[in-house]
C-alpha cells in the first residue's frame, strides 16, 4: 500500500486505534533496538517516540486542567447547610453499603479496615481510649476493642449508622457530631482514627485541628484519605509522563494538571436546592502527600510513617478486569488482586501511588489556630471570592 494512504488509514481507522495509541512505544522500543547497529536511525526513532509521548501527555494535561476547572466550579457552589443535610438524611449504614459492593471492592475496604485497626491496636495501651472521628457504624472501634479491650468512642455527622449501633449493648459508644466540633475534652484520646473523612470536609484544617485538640500529647492519629498521586487510569505504556507527573505531584501539588476535589455524582436531588444543570457535589478532595504533611505539622503532629494502599486505581480498566475475574472465579480473582497489591506495595515509586494515603501521626505540640500557608481548596466555598481566583497563581501549594 502507498505509504501516504497507509498513514491516513492509520490516522482515521477506529479499528487501528490501539496501534495508533502505541506508536510512541513502538518507536521507542525500535529506537532502543537499533541504537547499536544503526545509531542514527535509532536516534530518529527515539526522538519520534519521545515526541509522541509528549503529545499524549499534553493532551492528558489539557483534559486534566478542564476537569480540575469543573471541580473548582463545583467547590464554589458548595453550601455548608446543603452538605450537612445530605449527610444527615441520605447516608445509610456502612454495613449495608459494603453488602452492595462487588466482592473485589468489598475486599479492598476490608483491607483498609484491617490496616487501620491493626495500627490503632498497636498504638493504644490496654484499656486506653480510641476515638473514631467520622466513624460510620464503628467497625474499626469494634476490631480494636476485641484486640485491646480499649474504650471506644465514635462520632459521625450521619445519624443512621450511629443509631443502629446504639441498639447494641457492647462498646463502643457512638454519637452524632461534626468533626469540626467534637464534644470531648482536650487530650482525651490515646489514639484517634480519622479514616476516609478529611476529604469530605469543607475545611480540612478545622477538622484536623479538632482531632489534634482531643489527642493527648504523645498520642497517635491514624489517618487515611484519597491520594492525589494515585495511579492514572491511562496505561503507562501509552502515557508514561502522566505517571511521572502524578508521582512528582506527591511533593509538588502544583505540577498536577488534574485535581479531584468533589465526588463524581451530584447529591440526591431531593435535598439539593441548586438547579439540575449546576447541582451540588460533596467535597471529595484527593490530597497530595505534601499538603497532608504540612497541614498535620501545623496541627501539631509529627509524621511517624506514611504509605499508600489499593492498587490499581478503582476506576481503572485493570481494576475492572479484576472485578470481573473475581465475580467469575472468586479464589483466582482474590489471589490475583492480593498478589498485585502486595507486589506494587513493595515497588519503589509505584508504592506511593495507591488510591489511599495511610499516615501515622504523633501529637507533639498544640495546633496552630490557622494553617501556616492558607490552603487553597478551603477557599473555594462559603461566600469566598468567586472572581479572579487562580489556584496556580495564588495557591500555597503552588509555592511549595
Ligand atoms: C467514607 S465514610 C468513612 C466512614 C468510616 N470512617 C469508615 O472508615 O468506614 C465518610 C464518613 O464521614 C462522615 N462525615 C462527613 N463529614 C463529616 C463531618 N463534618 N463530621 C463528622 N462526620 C462527617 C460521613 O457521614 C461518613 O460516615
């Protein structure tokens, strides 16, 4: 076939799309293979491959920036009363939610509960006090109590899990309260569990400051939350530069084109006063490590250790394949998922790119009233300026 006609066919054919997407990879591999025998040809192929990768990356960044702009617009529409109404009327019990998940996702949640419970158990003295902030129905408290006879207290804004749990005679004690105003005295907790909650707060620092207030000096906080540097959904064979960008974003948040700030679906229409074409999305901020580290330091914590877990990203095609495999052949699917989780968690670089952070913090000082660098998503709601705000220019993250 005529090479020009072939090039056009390659460019326009849907069937050849997978070939087209992997041309930069093919050129790079061919370039590496030829460098010894034909260095000039090798160099040309490597250059073409590199340019192809840069082109894909630029496209990913464009899409990422557009998605971030949409998330920022959603943050600006947020109203505290609407978010609170959503949590107090629309959230069911965690157990019921887990029941509905496919086996693959349920096991990933169980992994988190296991990791958090084991760490809380390791840090609480026998008979000590564990407070679970945003506890849902208190599953972590149950596990720690079984292991250490700890005294467990949990709070959640959503009343459903709390009420359901209150019917049981055994510990823990659960109550309805907001993280921003925890009804407990200063320094009462040996261990605070703060798992998958900070990303939902309108002001993350206000929550962290309260967590610090109730933690005794030398006490420990186990914090998990979504990771802004989680593995991208696009394959590293197609877009390795986006993978590097995500990893670098761990320490340099401003380098990230895409920032996930809100939940992917709008809240229930019945509790949303906003028009259907611009509805409310609750906050679901994927934090970068540097942001959490700095907020925690301002709240009076020293970082004892950090890691990440849940590989691959739950919305990735690979996770979908594992989900399907697990539903068809549970033992094989579970074994494959566990093997992958284990392998990635010991692979340098990749091990930092799990879907969730896991931080262990020790209380070493009283919290500052405000974070030392104003933290930009906190400024995207509740009547703050709606004009001229540019996260890249005015973000403290961008100064790090
Ligand atoms: C993803 S769930 C995590 C629940 C629990 N920590 C766990 O690990 O299963 C987030 C929880 O945070 C609660 N939450 C959200 N905003 C809150 C706030 N301002 N104060 C207290 N709880 C809050 C929600 O009601 C929900 O139960």
